[in-house]
C-alpha cells in the first residue's frame, strides 16, 4: 500500500465523526490528504463555521510539509512563532500550527498522507483524527 | 430548507460517482459548497489528478460568484475572456469557466449552494453533477 | 518503485543537460518533482534567466495537476485559454501551459512525479526532458 | 568572479550533504541562489518532507533580502517579530528566520549569492551550509 484510497479516506472521516459523537464534541470537520498535501476527501459537519476546510487541510498539509504532527508544529510555533509564521506565508499549502493533524505512514514507515481534524479543542481533534486513522486500517506516524 | 446539510452533500457525491460509473466516465472529483462558496464536502476518486479540488470548487463557487451555472461562465469567457480572467484573479474563491458547476436552490428559488464536478468532458461532468443534485432531493437552478 | 529518489532525479537532470549540449540548445533549466508537485531537484544552467525555476516546476506540476503532459495543457490553453488561466490562478503550484513537462509513472502506470524543462523551444525542451527520464531508468506516461 | 556558477552550486550541495552524512544529520535539503535570491540549484534528500524547498530558499533569499545571515534574521525575529513577520509577508521571496542561510561574497566582499540548508537543527544546518560553501571554493560573508 503506497497511498490512501478514497474508501479508506471516507471510512476515516466517518470514524472521526463517530468518535466526536461518542465524546460529545462540537461539530467537526475532517480532511484526508495524499502525501503531497492534496485533498482526497473532506467533510464539514452541520453547524461548523465556513473556514474549517482551510484549518483541517492546513493541519494535515502543514504536518507533511515539516514531517511531524501538527502538535509538534504547534510546539515549534510556541518556541519560534516567527519561524512558523514565515513558513505559513511561503508554503504551497496552508500550515496550521495546532494539534489535530496526523501523518499516515505505510507498513515500511513511508509517508502516504495525513489527516486533519478541527472543531473542538485541539487535543480532542487529535483524538478524533487518530480514531479515524485506526478505523480505516491506516497507521499514524509515531 | 435554507441550506444543504452534510447528509445531502454526501448523497449527492455518491450519486454523482454512481452516474460516472454508469456512463463509464474517467475518475471524477466532486465538491458541494454552501451559499458562500465554502466547502461542505469533497471527494476525489482514485486515479484523479491532484489539482481536481481547485477545479471542482472553482466551478461551484465561480457559478455562485456570478449567479449562473459554470456553463454560462464558460460562455462569458468565450465572449469576454478579459472579464472572466480579471474575476478569476480577484474572487475570494477560484472561478473555473467550464460546465460542471451547478447552483442549487430551495423551493422558493433562493440559492443554497452549488455542486462542481470535474474529471471527464465538461458536458459529462455536468450530467453527473445534475444526477447527484437530484438524487439528494435538491433542485438545480434553471 | 513508488517514488523518484534523489539519485534518479540528479541522473535525469544531468542527462537532460547532456541532450541539450548534444543538440546545441540554449541554456536549460530542469526540475524533477514528486507526485505532489514538490521539488526533489532543480538546476539552472549558466546563462539562463532567473524566472526559469517557476517555469520548469510549473510545467511539471501543472502536468500533474491535470494528469496530462504540459504539451496537452498547452493544447487546452489554445482551445480554452480562460480555463487554463483560471486554473493557473487557483492551483497550489504554478501551471505553465507549454511542452516540456512530462509525467513519470511506475511499472504499474501509477504517477510518481514529473520532469519539467525550459530554455529552448518547447519542443526541444520536451526532447531533453524525455532523454533525462529514460537515462534515469524512469518511464514517461503515454 | 561575480557570480556562482552551476558547477560550484552542485559542488556546494554535494559537500553539504557529505558533511551531513559525516555528522549523522537527518535528511537535508540545500538551495543555492544567485544574488537576486533566484534558485541556481536545489536538492532534497530522500526522506525529507515536502516543504523543505521553501525553507531552504527562504533562509538563503531572506538573508540576501536583509544583507545578513539567516541566523541574524532569526535574532531580529526574537527582538522584533512584527518586523520580520511583515517582511516575510511582503518580500519577493520567502524569508525564513532560522540559522542555515549564509550569504556568499566574492574576493572584494561583493555579494554573489547565498546558500540555505534545512533538515536538522538550525545550528547543524548552518555547519553543513558552511562546509558546502568552502568545498566549492566560495567565501561566506563575515
């Protein structure tokens, strides 16, 4: 498996939203992108505000741009806000420094895409993203 | 009904892809956006190239930006390319002048969103978009 | 093989330039990008003007965005300049509609990247790109 | 000598990567730009994430935009983040405020280009950049 297919992406988003319902989270939005940061699938739940696609994709693609989870991008932003701000201004896709963006790898550890979730707290967004990844039979990067 | 909900958007995309399969079309990508042109749901079928989200959303949001289908935006582009080019450069969302972007209205005729499809010929993209809209119990603008 | 590695990219560029020397072409610039359109390697020969990276990458990434060679993107631009212009304004990477951008596929036909060459006529740029791809043991998309 | 030629740029990148291997650094990416900040050559090692070109070029071109190393740009960003942020938003090229971007001068001290390296810690990136510059027979700005 060298890529995330559409069935896996849809399963991932459905499971992300199921986890959100289970935990009583606010309306979520979830993006699944390929290894280049390009969208495979996106859904925004009823009641979510209109800027959520950019945030969800920006968590996922920003993680991929730097090769770490968006939680770590957020850590970088605390330590060096100017660096992350400058990167966000120059990257090919949005870079959103907040937890909820998780890289997906194949069996060999090679990057095959990422998932980004937004809508509740960043910690809860990440929990929902991880639930989605696992439900789709995919593997988050350590 | 004053908006497209996520269930309708997902039903629309599934029916769009079913129509594509029925007609033997190339891999399709479909975007469903709200009345502001913001994404509710998007899916890119396996094998579709990575720039398809911008095209699908640009057909849908471009139609909304001008209040007519993207088929008519394409007609405008033939007659007045400078006008459509300038609009594309200044609009809040992409404006893609090619058939396949269809505005969705409620029972009173008020605009509630749009659907954009890309991947095959523009004519076939539009056929698939209309099939999706009707399958979701929605109504295309005349 | 599911990706182009750096050694292959460097071999491809060296062979592209060797072909240019053999044919007496003007100074060339060559970009090798991954399947997401992101740069793996780029070189600009002495005497080439400074905008060449954007053109070389835009031929390669534009081809990938639409799933066809940049020669076909150029054909689209002749037939529907407004469509290609609007796409160029909205794509994640530059889209340059001129021959010289060639998609690279693996043994199964899956897209693994692209090569973009600029500096001489577009036809000659494409000849040099194809020479580079073959010299690196890679396979151009039909 | 009033410019960096392609042979020097390629030698510089090879020596940068050799230093990275010697020190056991993570996969590196290196950009060599001319005095205008425009790319002469770029390479991204296997395993490096996709956003590395913007970072490498942004270190090099950002240094040139201000006439100091990107280490000093990072110092400025600590003292005056609003200034560097505004510059990053308005400059013709990316401005990345982190060590690893080093200006190259000729015998008279005139600026002829810059090198930007990213992938490991900023301090190690700078060590690798300096190794590359010296190996190519070039001279870093004091």
